[in-house]
C-alpha cells in the first residue's frame, strides 16, 4: 500500500474535461465543421496540445482560435471553477488523516492551479507547476523535485493522473502510477493501475470506502 499521493490536477482532481471538450468542439462548429464531443474527448485525453493540433489540421482552423477559446475558458474558471472529481475532497482528507501528503504536479499556470484548488476547497500540501521552471511531463523533473523536497521514498508514493504522460513521468521517477480513465475515453499507457473513479484508489492506500471498513 502507498501512503502519499502525487496528483495531477485537471482531469484528475478537477473535472475539467467536459467543459474543455465542449469548448474545442464549439470552435470547430462555429467555423462550419462538425465534430462530436466524444471525438474531441479521445484527443484531449492524450493532451490539449495534441487535440488542438489535430483539430486544426483536420478542419483547417488556425490553432490560435482554439488557444483563444481555451484561454477564455480558463478565465471563466477563475470565477466559476469546474467541479471537483467525485470523491476528491473526501479522499484528500482521508489521505491526510492517515498521515500522508497530497502533492500536486501540473502543467497548469500556478495562478490558475491555485485558483482552482482554493475555489473548490481542495486541501493539498504542496504544488509544483511547470511554470516554476521545471520541464513538462513526460520529463520526471517535477516528480523528482517533489520527492526531494519532502524527503519521500518513491516506494511510499502513488502518482495519479489521467494521461499517458503522467504515467511516463511518474515511472521515470520511480513512482508507481495509476491512471483515471473512462470507457468513453480510454487511455493507453503503462500505468500499473487503471481506475474508473477516485474511490477505486482507496484499497491501494489502505483507506476505508466512504462509510466502510479500511482495506488491509
């Protein structure tokens, strides 16, 4: 079992994908194209950048249009944040109660990440953003920095993300990876664990199901 959790933010602790998928699909439709949100979802689960590049190439729309729509969405999130993932607050609380740390490594700009966390009342112990000067995932630098900063053994940590690059970065840092995915938008990666909901992480952390008995 694992004690500490190194979390991704968007798509993992915060349910950002539905709004993002709608936003990118709307850019296509406003330009006269047709694409379903399910199609967009399969692209964004790789990365937002890959999704924008693919949609731009397919529909002949300048990438700047997608970037502008994404930036406007993030501005709206500062006032009206997307919802936390089901069970996120409770799981963060129970990890902390059991003596573990909740640590976030994200590509999101620090101000945006901190705004989401504060707006949703998510309690985390530390956050590293790529804009702090670290290379982006799949480079493991943010993970190795977090381990060193808190003097943690990689064996005691579980990394939770929603994209292949999260698992690649975690594994390169020696941290076991778990991927949050859905049947509608499966993720093909090398994570040791695949879960459909945050509640499914509880046995890996030796935590009780809500209202249940601790596992292990």
